């Protein structure tokens, strides 16, 4: 369990650094949106390209992929049903809330957890693949259509091909499947730039926390509570049920799929919310609540399953 604590301590320190930067206004009033754009358009595509390009194909397409798909779809469906049918939320906010419920932090926290807890840095690669090549294109297309984005069928269909994060991920998968080995001098710049993605994303998130109150009245508080409960409780339970009862996983394999399902909501969700200027408080608060709540959940899962 020391590994879990170390991973979260590293993440908390970087977020805290961002908070201090925001508090003393070190980078000026436009620091957060500038950092968010730098991460979205440059650093994240490089990071995801290197992770997926260097992952083994059998790791990418494994039962973990199917378990992650079912668990995510289950919580997506529940949140969308509650938000749209019962609460009458607008589609963009409902999409951001659904993402916050089941789009896990497979990068910022998933990679440290994979290293310190699961013992394999590529353990989260299938989840990254699923989220960026399936969930993100669909969700971003819906956000485009409902926030004044491209309206023609052709523009909507080709929107994923113009998204830098999806382009980087897709190229990485192609390189992995085709067993293309990129010379180290060419790959190294991608590693260096991609290495900046996680700290910059966490710093941007930390800056956003300054001057803000989490779960304050009038800030979609019940949306945050439902999304957080789906993320931390329902999604791991679904992953355990599908993994153990359908695929017959046990021991370390079962622990891996359930632990990845218990990861907090991704900072990418907040990044998406910033990009479309919809549901930012919902995304920010859910990321914060689930990041804090996932630590005891992961410790409990380790005690029960590992």
C-alpha cells in the first residue's frame, strides 16, 4: 500500500504547486487556459503516442479492454438517464457529467498506480486506448454538435481526425500493431514533450482550485455527488462482476481490472469542459472528490483482492 500512497503524494504535490502558482498569480490571469491549450494540442498527443506505440499488442487487446468497456458504459448510461430524464440537464452538461462518472484517470494517476501498485507501466494502456479511440471521439462529437460546433455530417464524421489527442493515440496504436520501431533520436522529442503533459495538466488543475469552493450551493452539487458515487463505487463493482463472473479472472488479474475501474475521474474531463466552456465546475469538483476518495477505495480493494 506504500505504492498507492506514494503515487497520490506525488500527484497531490504537483496539484498543490499549481494552487500556489494561482494564489500568488505568478503566471498572470490567463495562465490556466494557456496551459490547458498547451496540454490539449501539444503535450498530451505526444504522451499518448509514445505510450501506445510502445505497448505490446496483446496488452492493448485483452479481457481488460472488454471489462473496462462494460463498466464505463454502465455508469455512462446511469448518469445520462438521471441527468437528462429526471433532472432535465442540457446535453453538454450531461455529457461532461457522464465522462466524470466513467472516464478514468488512466494517465495522471493510472500510470503512477500502474508502476507503484500494479507493477506494469503499460497496465493502463488498454483503458487509454478505449477512452481516446472510442469514448472521446463520440463524446467530443456530441459536444461539437451541441455547443455550436460543426453542423454538417461530413464535418461531424471527420471531427475525430482533427482532434490532436485522438490523432496521437491512433498513430500510437497503428505503430504498435504494425510493430514499427521508431529510431530513438526521432522518438526522444515526443518523450520529452509528452513528459510535460501530466505535470502541466495537474498544475493547470491546481491553478483552477484557487478562489473556488468545492461543492458550494448552486454549483451542480448533486450532479457531482452522483457522478462521484458512480465513479468510486458502481464502476469498480461492475468491473469486478464482469471480470470475475464473465471472464473468470482472479488474483492479480482481477485486482488490475478493478483497480483501474476505481481510478478517479480524469483531468482530461476538466480539460474537455474547459475546451467547450460547459460543465467546468461539475468536472472540476468531481475530479477533486474522486481523486481524494479513490485513495481509500484503492487501499480497500488491495486488501480484499490483492
